[in-house]
């Protein structure tokens, strides 16, 4: 494999050069140091520890979980990170069963309770439901599209995407298929208004920067894992907490790695007030955050490019308490789906306590993040009340949460950037370094929580192969 010495992620050569002498190699303290106490890191730790290696887990946050983050101090303990568990998440189901972590099937689209089907739409300031959408004054779709409600437009055009029976088929997709979602939709005949509505609540930053191969992979995963979606009772963070508690390894919280240097025979990690030497390292830091850590290591050009460029979706949430479950007193579905970028979608989390979750991505997340907190809260309430009058006088914003503002994540999850599939595929195959990378961003056949577990397991197997 072609390698490049001295690749520096997110810093200048001077920083690492200055740090390296202070990290002079001493005795190897552990067989494996794992950076990150999310699902990928903890699963890697489980596998390595079971094989008899000495392990230490380093976590920059003062909590276990990574991008599984349950807001225990809010009513109903809502989640800010990963929530939904697919029926085909075999690793997760197995680990949860082993550790006594209970799963529940009582989850709706917003990862709250099972909700009334459909959406209440607020498009261009006009309200409609699926049944009234085709005749709505806000419906500016082409004649062929008018009967397709906004939330179903992407599924309508999914037929234009590559169709795979195996989720890992993206690894060897021809380069000519690595085009943007925007281009794919145009080629499929989607109108400008259809593309605008799809972009409104797109699980990415925009249609131009995401490869259609990312969506094709996602649809292939969904097709390969039919069955009900579940959640973790008590919040998603309960699973990584249980995994950490079951380890013999030292799990150190609040330990931020500030530099990584790979040397012959091992890797040295610099932390805030000490250094740690390990024979091998598994780094599960999201690449959006990884590019801000000074690093001197053997990296393939593909891995170097992905660390520097792999895009992560910007997502911001608001957790909103209601005086009463007002959605039960009007004739509309629970979920509010809007083309207002500031509020995006509003999901019902539950009726007892009565809680809602605002979810906005891309430019909408940027807009929400730029507002002063009190102004953001005021605008959120005013816009929801305008779209759903039964909410009038009911709402209080309890918490705003932004993943891109979290320096240890800088985004909620990765997506394959336009033109990046081949580099990402090759990065998943890198295996000749003492510094290994893992996380949902390097999963091959799975996504989300299962993808993180898959990648952590694969990184651990690479460690064992070199032990």
C-alpha cells in the first residue's frame, strides 16, 4: 500500500515537531489504547480484552457514549444522538441481550412513542395533510408529482438510484455512479420544486454535496434488514454504559488526546498532562473532529483524504415541553413537517411527559446555531404556533443541542461526499498500520449503531492480526 509519512491532521508540522520530543518512547504501557468510548471503541475494547490484550479506553467527554447521548436531566430522558435500532442490527441485539439492556418496539419516526401515521405539512405558510396535499395552494409540484406528499418525494425518485441486493456493493461501484443526489434527481426528472422540498428536511447538508451512492447504500441496508424498529429502554446511552461497566479495562473520562505519533513498534498519545504509549491504537474519533488533532502516522492517501474531507451532517435539535399533549385534541397527525428551515420537523416524544423534539439539518442547523439562545427559543415557539394553532400558549423550549458545535464530534453522522466513494472504500481496507481507525464512518455493510459496532469489531481483528 502506498503510504505517506508525517501526515498532519488539522495542525501544522511545528506543533507535532514540538510535541514529539516530549513524547520520547519509554516502556509500552498497554497493548491497545482505544480513543473514544462510543460503541465502536467499546466494542473494539471488548474484542481485544477477550483475546487477552491489555486495554485502556480514553474518552474526551466526561461521560460514556460518544454520539449516543441521553439527556437524563430533561423530562422523559430524550436522546440527542443515535436512537433507532433496525431489526437487522445483529451485533447490537446480541450485546444488549448479553448485558441485560432492554429494547422496546414502542417507537415512532421521531424515536418517541408510536405516532399517528402521516404528517401535518406546513409548506409556504399553508397547512395540509397527505389527503389534502394534492389540492393545496402550496403544492407547486409538476403535474406528474402533485399526488406525492413532500415527505415521500425522495422515495418516489429512489428508483433512479443504483439498486443493490448487498449493502457492501458500494465498495466497488463504478466511478460514473458517484454523482451528487442533486444530479441524480435532475436526471430522474424531479422538478425544481420537488428538489427544493426534498432538500428541506434532507438527512444531509445539501443535495449537491452528498453522493447518490450514500443513499443507494442506505436503501440497500434498509431492504436487507426488514422488520420492526426498536429503541433502548431508558435511553440509548444505557447500552455503551453497560458495555463499559462490563470491561476490566481502565476507562478514563475527560481525557482528550492532543497529539498522536506513530513510531516503530508502537504509538505515543499525548494527553493534557501526560503521555501514553501503546503497542497499537484504535482511534474512533469522527473524522470531522479527527482533523483537528495533530498526527504523525503512516496513512494511505485515501485515509488521509477522508480524514481531511469526509463530510458530516450538521444537525441541531430543540427539546420542547408542552403544558398538555395538544396534538391529541386537534385532527392532525402528530408530526409537523415544514419547509421552514429553522424548525424543520417537529416530532412528538411522548404525552406523559408532553415533550416535542425539533430536528433541523444543514442550512437550517446553521441558522438555529447563529441565533442567540433567547431569540432562537422565541422564534421556534412563534413558528410552531403559526403552523399548528393548537400549540398556542403551550410551549417552552428546555434545551438546544448542536452536534456540529461539539468539538469532539463536529457533526451527527458522516455521509459519502460526491466523488468520495472510492477513497472511502479504500480507506475501509487500510490494514498495515499500528494506528487503526474505526467508527460508523468506516462501516462497510451496516449504518448507525450497528455500523459503529461492525467497524469497532473489524478494527479489533486488525489489532489481533498484528499482536
